[in-house]
C-alpha cells in the first residue's frame, strides 16, 4: 500500500495514535523495530509517514523533519505558544512571565499573551494594573484579555487557536484548562482551583494533542514544567527580548546592556522607552547565565 501522512496526537508504549492529514481519520500504528534499536521515539506533533495494513492499523515508516521542538513539554511542530497570565488568584510575577517568553522565543515559536480572569478584577487599582501590564506586552506580542467565566475575549481566543498547533503556558491555576473548555466544551479538561497558598494545582501530567471541533490542536501538557534557562549564551539572550532591537545602537557592538558606557538599551530603559520590568528581567536572567558559567557579574 502507498504511504500516507499523519500527525502524532499520542504516543504510548510502542504505538502511536495519529490523525491522517488527508481524511482526518484517527488510526493507531505500531513502530517498526528499528526505531527502538536506534533510540528514536516520536513526539506528539510529529508528522510521520505510515503504511496502513487495511485492517484499521499500520506501521510507522518515517518521522519527517521537525520545524521546531519543545522539550518540557515534549511537543514538535508547534505553531504558537499561548502564554496565560493573571493579575490575581494567582498573581503572575512579571519575572516568571518573561522567563516563559524567553523560552518560547528561543524555540522560535509565535507567541500570544493572554490575560485571564479579568472578571475578578474589582478595584480601579487592579484594573489600572492590568492595563499597565497589558500595555507593556501589547507593544511586543498579540495580546488579549479573557474571562472563561464571563465569556470575555473567547471569540478572539478561539480565532487564534483555529487550525493551528498550540501549546498553553503559564503558572498553574491561571485558568488554561478553563479557557480551553470554554471554547471547546467537548474537551472536558480537568480544572484545578487555586489553593490557599495562591498556587494552582497541576491538572495535566502527560503530553497529548487534543483536537478542536473547529480545527486545530492543543497540547494537553503541564505547560513549561521547567523554567530553567538552559543553553542560552549571554550574547544571545538580548535577541529574545524583541523590543531591544530598536535601541541596540550601543557604543560597543558586543554590549551586554549592563554598565557599559554608551549603552542605548540601558538608556532606553531609564527613559521608559523599554519597560523597566522587562529590563530587570533581562538583567536577572543574564546574571543567572553568567553565574552559571562562573563569569564575573
């Protein structure tokens, strides 16, 4: 039989479940022995070639080249990362939000920032805080405000997800599963309330691609389960803060934007042209990278 192509939506033992790229049917396939011998295993999101056996199953013949790959969560060929943050219950520290964004930037994946639970913001101070934070990120990424409970922003959220492979990222408890259930109730994802400590409970523990009724897939995973900054050099970090590019006309071409004379980025942060919180996040991550490499800060 002629080979067909499918997208891996679940990997379990020596079998994979795929959605055929032509007819959209699901089929469970076995891996040829050589994959195990060579230490190769598919990831959810992989595009594979397979040979059907005519009896509702078949064999995986080849794993095609990956456009990109995340390691935690383990997902391939991702179109976008939907980074979900909240102003309260729980409050997402901007330093954590920026770390997630750096990891997504490093993977070379499109980013959408979602501010969820806006319905619980009651005071003018809380609403002002949301607007100020939203303004920081709206200059860099597509940004939306949502409420799974009240239905706010769900139409726009759904449009971003449509016909794409998405990964949800954000602290536990920010409402990632609730948002997905709101736009596609058939997913029936478990949701977790925020504990009294302000930390949410993890509601997903393994990787699987869930298919939307309206087209597209989302990785049902714990999100970026590790926020450890790995394999990023001190020289490349600045490229993962996109707003720096406009101001990188420093006196020295190898400027790290710390205390070097003639640093245009540091000056832009001092003038408020770059959000001070973003510049602080850059310095904090850079310090971590340099101390990890035992370099003088």
